[in-house]
């Protein structure tokens, strides 16, 4: 039985990787043909409301000439894998496809829907950025609009957990359940917004892809241990899609993940973390700051930078988020990326250990 479960997890991941690798040449041909990149390099305005001259200088040659929408490789390969296995099982009912199908109402519908909704909204944002001029949304969807979408999806998922699954607590490692009652819903939404905010880790070739691959691999392991095999297969399939993306995103990147990838991944990650918590009789939520520690410090560096500039009139980092600070002090982008990959694997292992023994 364990062997069958392992196959159910590994085969979709391998399929997603192969689909991603096979379809990317077509995607990149289209992206380059239609010049699907920003028309003006740099941010222009940072999260604190001021100019971003250091960031703009670091990225002046990269932003215009490298296509966006690379995240399509990730969610596209996941979608094709899930729908393909479902289709084969539905029309060619047999033991093989039945064992491989992992689209289930109890485990994978919510994270899958979150992934696709986030991907779609991010796709729209990317198209507006690529268009560049001519409308109120020339710079993409306003951050508030994207936060509202992330919050709305999280609110629905939280309501589903609370009313349909009767979940109102989270598990504290080495302690036990913490009952939140109705406050479980706003807590869920706050976690979702925080995870979405960590999407600013995207910005150096290969960085975000490697970090998210480690995070979803960790949750695949946690879900597998909890015997949530469908959820483990979903996480592994996402990893397969990310690895296909990384094949083309390692320096020099053929394209960037951008919002259509980041938004889908962060929204799906929120649901996965809660699925592996009380529902899976584990500690999926409170180990997330460990497994995703690099996401935490990314958001924290932005917050610290903004507060320091507002209150004291000076910056803590040369540029935020902190991975761009490392670029600004002279680290090559590939060095930042590789060190982040190493750290993300280490934190992922530590988080899994705590989740399993706590």
C-alpha cells in the first residue's frame, strides 16, 4: 500500500515536470514574439511610496527584454496533469488511472481552486503590466485589488473549514490544539494576506522558484505522513511544475515567474498549510514560519525598511526586500539564489521534523 501511495505522489510530479518542459518552448516563442515584458524598467515607486533608484539601477537591463508570465509553466503543467489524469480515469475507467487520480473534494479541491484563481488574477495583472500604457491599470492591478482577491478566496476557504469541516483550532507544536472559535476565520485570512505579501521574494533569476519548490516539497512530506495522499500528490505536482519552470529560469532567465505564478502559489500554500494542521492532525500552520522562513524575512525586511524611513528618515537596508540588499552590496544574483536555495532546504527539513514529532 505504501508503494502505491508513493507512486501516486511521484508519477503526477514527474508528469507535471515533463509537461512543463515540453510546452515551455511554445510558450517562450509566443512571449518573445509578442514582446511580453515591461516597457519601462524598475519599480518607479516602492512600497513606502518613494522612488527606488538602487533597485531600478540593478534591474535596468533585465526588466525590459525578459518576458513575464513564466508562472504559466507552473500552473499550466499542474492544471494539465490534474485534468489529464481525471479525464483518463473518467473515460477509460481502470485500476491504473483510478489509483493515480488525486482530485478529491476532501483534500485537493480547495488548494487547486486557490491556485487557479490566484493564477488567473495574476495573469490579468501581468497582461496589464505588459501593455504598459493607455489605461488606469497601466502598471497592473493595484495592490489593494490583488489583496482583496487573496482575502476573498481566503475568507471562503476559512468559512469552508469552519462550517463544513468543523475546524476552529490550530495545533501548537509540542503542546496541543489552540481553540480559536469564530476567530479562526480572521486568523486564516490574516495568514493568507501575510503569505501573499511574501510574494515579493520574486525578483532574482531562480530565487522564488527554488524557495517555493522546497516549501511545497516539505508540505508534500507532511501530508504524506498524515496519510493525506491526495494532498501530498497535489503538492508534489506543484513541485514538478516549479522544477520545469526553474529549468528555464536559472540564470540567465528565459522568463520571470511574476504575478501569475506568485499569486497562485501563495494562495494555494495558505490552504495547504491549514489542510495539514488540525484537519490532518498535525502542525501545518505554525511550522510555516519555519518552513517558509525566507518568506518571513522577506516580508519583515520590507516592513522594517518602511517603518525606519517613516519614523527615522533613514534606511536599514540599501534596498528592500533583503535579497535585493545583498545584490546592492555586491553579491551576484546567482550567489543570492543558490544560498537561498540551500537555506530553504535546511529550513524545510527542520520544519518537517517539528511537524512530525510535535
